[in-house]
């Protein structure tokens, strides 16, 4: 961490530089083909389309991870999540905070620049640690006590949200306390009774398996999934409306749409020709419009850099819903694979940036960028030097974002991992996958002796990853394999 004196010097140095409000809208499981501004024809997303029309749409943006927890860690820390004890998997309610409170985050960066910081929505990065009163190695933190460390300990002055979506407990947390707790009827977490899950968080099963925890307590304590989008939208809007400081703000809104269970509010049901997913996309688009309208009413929209993106690719199949693909909707557009896989459909994501003062309306960029790059990009904008142990895998994409010059290294290499820890590495248009499949949830590892052991694609000519060129370019395979090993071994990408 940097000292208070150093922070004050930094703030003084950027007073002459524009300091816009920054709002990051992180959607959940929104696929590359789920927006009409990205080519969807079976759904309409007018509010998101307006952002793209007034700003810049990126066509080669990525979450380095293809599932929830790692993508959020990547975004906030500028470091690949597979470097942590959690690896490539997701966290559950009985897991501790994944981000080390001593690690410098993007929220810390904004605080050094005098920003107010807030996180609203899906956290999915754990709460507490083994030193917290009430900690249980099997059940995790005691949710009836202050949940420390948490979002407030990694740079966010305010937090309102929920631990995850689709798993128990279904609770809302404000700062470090569960809302609507009843001291006479405490919240109880019941354990996963499957073999192996009776161990602590470092030893129980990870990749490919979700914890089957239970909950008990008063009904008033638990949200209903159908209400969750309305609830987080209302909280984000109220936070904007109630903001009174003269300082700019950094607002991170982590949405629940369009993650399963796909249960939109009643007014959105049966409004889409592609079924529940289309209804859920419409609800998400409405929510975006509400946030934009709140910024407009507050008269801060034109001095707000607004980023809209997704944590990973969309789910095409394996969820018990009416499949949108059966109605002609290409969730991930022309891309192969889906959420949890290392194919492009698992991690290439929509990314839209709007700030009329600095971003040309209706523009596009084909530069490769990643969620991991936001830390280095904003530190570049503020002319702030990151600590040596921060943003190890983050590159500045400032030029691609705002068309301003930068002397810092630009991204040319990207490492991705799947839910089952299958790795790929991309350099320029070349992408190497160190296996024969996508490594997704439910995919059993196998080796076909008659097929190449790895996959090599030229994405510039084969965005759908159909033509495996590994046998034709063994030197490229060897070079990328060595580069991946170097990035893994040294603990940083640059």
C-alpha cells in the first residue's frame, strides 16, 4: 500500500487532469452475441445499443477466466486468479475472501485519486478468514457476525450486494452485515454432506463442483431470485441520486443478469421470441437504462466514463431452461464454446465504453483487451505508478480506450483458463490450447491418440476455432508453450 503523503501528492498531480466519474456495469454470463449492437437479431437491447452508438464497441475483449469468481478477481486486482489458492474455480458461501486485503486493487487506485468508491451487486469473492470470530472450517464465516475482511477491506467504501447467485444463502449484505438479521432466529448454513466436502476450503473439491450448502432462518432474511434485478437496480439508482460529494466516484455494479436461475420479474416474462433468456436480456437492458437515466438526472452523465461488459461468455446449453439457440439466437455469436470453456465463446465478451468528451461516438476497436487491464489502464490515465506487487498481469489499453498516447506496454499476450484448469495462450492472432477439448464443466478429460494433443488456431482467419493447425506449425506450438510456462513460473506477464 502507498502512504497517505504519497496519496496526497498523487491527487495534487492529477488536479489538472479530467477526473470523470467511472461506472463499471459488469453483466453476468452475457454472451458475445446477446446484444443487438453485436449482431443479435432475435433480441433488442436499445439501452445498451445507445451506449454503443454514443461510444466505442470492442470486438476483441476478454475475461481471462470463463467463470464468475476468477473473472471478478482479474478485474479488481489486475492479476490472473489461477495464481491464487482457488485456481480456476468459483467460491461459495463457506469460503474466505479471495483477495488479500494487502493487495492493491482498482478500488484502492481510485481512492488514491480522491474518488468515492462503491460496489453494488454480486460479489462472489468470499467473506472473512480463519482469524475471524465464529469462523468454521467447514461452514465458513458466521453470517450473524460482521463479515470481515470483505469488500470494505479491499478499497470499497460502500458495499450492498449478495455473495453469489444460484447458491445458498440468498441474503443481502450491506457493508459487513447481513440485512434483516433476527438475533432470536439466527441465519444458519448447513453443510454439504457429500464425501470430501467436510474438509476445509484448501482441501475440499474445487473445479467443476459447486458446494451444495443449505440455509435456514426467517423468510424475511432471504431474497427471491425474481426480485434481485429490481433490488440491485434500485440500490444503484438510489446510490447515484443520494451522492452529494464534490469528489468524483467509482461505482462498480455487478449485475445478476443473465446468470441462472433465469427468473425475470413478472413484467418481462413472455416478452421475447426466444424464451426466458430473451426476457432476462430485456430485464438487463432495462436496468442499464435506469442507471443511465439516474446519471442523467444527476447531471453527471456527460462527465462519466461508463463501461459495460460481462464476466465471461454465455451459457448455450447445460442449464435446465428453454434453449435460446433452438429459437435461432446465437448466444455467443460465431464463437465456439460457452461459459466454463477455454474456447472463445467462454471468454470473449462484449465491452462498450462511453464518455463523449474522450471517446468518438459510434466507433469500434479491434485491439485485444482484457478485464485484467483496467487496473493498469486507469493507473496510466492518472499517471500513477503501481506498486511492484500489483497488477502483475495488467496492461494499459488507454490508447484503445480513449485515443490518448501511452508509453506503457500494450497487451499482445493473453492467458486463459477453463473451469477445469485447461490453459490456453494467445499471442497476436495465434491461440494455443493445451488439450483436445475446451475444458468446460461436465467435459471429461480424454485423449484421442489419433488426434493432436493440443489445438492451435489462427483467430484472424478462423474466429470459430474449427481448423486445428498444430501439426502444421510445431515451432509455433513450442514457442507458445514455452511462453505460457514462463508467465506461470515468473508470477507475472511483464
